[in-house]
């Protein structure tokens, strides 16, 4: 099943099967399943919020371990610039090892700082206050991006007011917008092989960038379609806000939360 919404394309299917059929993309930006060890530790339903917001859901899909190497190989064949995937801190080495076995060049692990991350409720060790994403260069020659000497540290709330909440690992759209602004030019293209509820595509639309997303879970796919349709309806009413990619400084005012 394929749904076109403006410049965004949403595909229901298995990414390993679909990716080789789509041709080339400039960038891959995605949030794959985490390592199976983390999935196993999150197997019980979690009730963590006290503000009546949407709870984090169970991880109802398999970890990345079994398909990581194949996914990296396929990605190296269809991406011409940046390969960017989220992972656990412990998973950065596993991703780096897989990337270094391919024709891509591993560059850096970056950090997403979570000011509102859950405390360590049993008090037995420090809580996890950040998540990583790894970056690799698929192009020829030196890697290039839009942000000069900027550090690879991104600070955004997990539970922002506009969180949809229907996917257990939904990323904040402000985080994804900042990543797109740093790595992608407006005329370039993105593929997200693990689209989930569609935040990368939603952020790409707001940045004026064309993106293709793949999701094999029908429920999440339908959530992504719904979110993108709603976004395009709203942007058509306020079109002046979407003429150019967002260039303003993205700030976080914790005191207002």
C-alpha cells in the first residue's frame, strides 16, 4: 500500500524488501528498533507519567539485532549522503561495527539529551538521561553538513505538549526538525525505513523537504497517514508558514513547562 500526501510518500511494507525497489535517496534518517536487550527489559507496560499525558507504550516489535547487517548493506546501496539512525548508548558500537564493514564511513555518535526523562524509580543507579544516534557518510570524499563546527548534542523534551503518543518510541518533531536542518538541504530527499507514526515525514514537510517512509505495522502506518493528512490540511490553511524551510533557532524553555 502506498499513500502520497503532498511531497511525502508513505509505504506499508517490510523495509528490507521495499528499500531496494525505490532507487536512490540523499539521506536516510530513521529510528529503527532498539537492541533486543532493551526490548526485553521494556516488555511490561510502563506507567510513568503523572501529568495525565499519553503513557509510553510497550515495545511490541522485535529488536534490530537480527537484521542490522542486512539493513546497513541495503542502505549503503541506496543512500548517497548521510545515514543517521537512533540507538541505545550500548548499541553505538554495534552500529559502528556494522557500518565499518560496509562502504559507508562511520563518523560520529550524537546525543539527544532528555530533560524530562524518567528518574531511576528504584533509586539503585543513575537514570538514563539521553539517547544516541549514529551518523555515517555514504558519499565520496569528505562529509559535508549544514552546521559547521556545531556539537552533536540535541536537547529536546520527550513529552512535549504536541506528542501524539500512539507509538512507543515516538521522537519529538522539534528534534527531528533540528536534525533535518543540520544535515539536509531543501532540494534533497530523505528515506525513513522505520517510519513508525511518521514524525520524520511530518518534520520534513515543515522543513520543505521531500521524504519517503516505510512501516510494516499497519496500525502505525495508519497513524502516520492520519498525522500527515492533518498536517497538510492545517498547512493549507496557513500556507505562509510553510513557504520556506524553518530557519529560526530552536530553543527549549524548561521553565515554562
